[in-house]
């Protein structure tokens, strides 16, 4: 199966409260005359390309707490990160953020598209090269985003499973046999991931835009500071799921991976895999009915890569 990245229960422009729409128009200094909702991602809020009466085009994201309180927090966090990124970094420029009860962000519009799936080799090579450049441009971090290991319990999937035999019974045989070993390996992920690069924290095909001459990385609410190779580790299971190259093949040749401590990589990969495996067994969050399915599908290639490294 090749997941197409479509997962959110999107809100269209007409479904956004009138006061919020008015705030966006006031901030832009022009009325919205056309709104085209965008597919992809998992947010339950608005994600739309807007055409303004004065001819300009912008991209808007908006969500209210009644849709999903966590999404509101993530949108506001993204506004903090995007507002601090320097010019020249491969991200769309933030034009405005605000609104009272809702979280709203308005970016420059990008006339691009997400990578077609399954991944085509030429697209993957473009994206990988851009990821290498992104890691270079964001070292040292230009934003005070906090360390990726600030909450060492952010990734504790294997430890949660080790403490819950009933839930662990749903694991595959190899994971059940090794759950204590994996929990111990996962416990060291925060120290293993330490570094001074600003990381995206959630790279997938639906968070990437391709134009004729640029690759742009969007959706930065989970940004944090850590080792430059962490984003690639976290991204490769979704790339494999969506028809791209084998994670180990990429890892052996990527400049981002050069010099990474294998033990540190194993700890971070164990943490990421445990997150996917454990999360896939939990109920769906409000407004995100397909998230658990996507996590389950990513767990497959992540687990296969982890097993191959630990053999």
C-alpha cells in the first residue's frame, strides 16, 4: 500500500467562523474572493490557498479549540517558529498570525505541489539534497526552539508497552520477545538526539512542496534543536511506506548520516519505531480519524529497519 498523505478532516473556508475570516481579510487588506482547500496532512482545521480581491494569493491555516485543542497549540507553536526563521531558508514566508479564540497563520502562496506518490527517484533525490542543505542552513539553530530531548518521555512507546502486558499482546512475535530490550534502548533517545541543528520534527511527503526550481518544507510546529541526522531517521519510514528507497540504502550514502554514532542512531530509531507501534494501538484523537492507520503503516518499515540494524 502507498499512503497518499490524505488524513485530515479538513475544514473549508465557509466553515471558518465569520469573525476569523474577517480578521484574515483585515490583516491582508483585501477580501477573499476564492478559497481552494488543500488535501494532505492531519489537521482538522482550514488549509486553503486564498485569492484576494487585489489579485494576490496567500495560503492560510486556521483551527479552533472545538475542532482539536492540540491543533490550536500546534498552530501557535508553528507561528513562533516560522516567524523566527531567517530569509533564504527553504520555507514559505509567514505573513501574519493571530485571531483571538482561533489559531491562524497566513503564509506566502507557493505555486507547487507535494511529491507525487509513489516516490519517483528524481523527486526523492531533489528532496534529499534539499534536506541536506536545510540541515546545513539551520546549524546552529536560528530559533530558540528548545532541545528535542526537552521531554525525555515524549518517546516512550516501548516502555509503555513493556509496562502493559495486555497491550503488548498485540505486538508481533519479535517485538514481544524483545520489548524489554527495546524499552531500554529507547530510554537513551534524548541524549542520543542532542545537537545544535534546528529540526523540522515531522518530515513527510505531505509537508514538502516542489516547484520547478525549489523544494520547500512546511508545517513546523514540532521543530526542536538536535542532531542534524534526526530528521532523516524520522522521515525514512514514511518514504519507504510511500514507495521510496529502502531506509538503510539511503542511510549508507547520505551526507546527513556521515559521522553519526551508530548507537545513537539505534536509540533514536528505537524511540521513533516505538512511538509508531504504540500509538497505532491507541484510540484515534478527536478530528483525526486516519492518524492511527498511518502510524500503523509507518511502523512496518520502521520496525524492519530497526531489526536489520540490531541483528
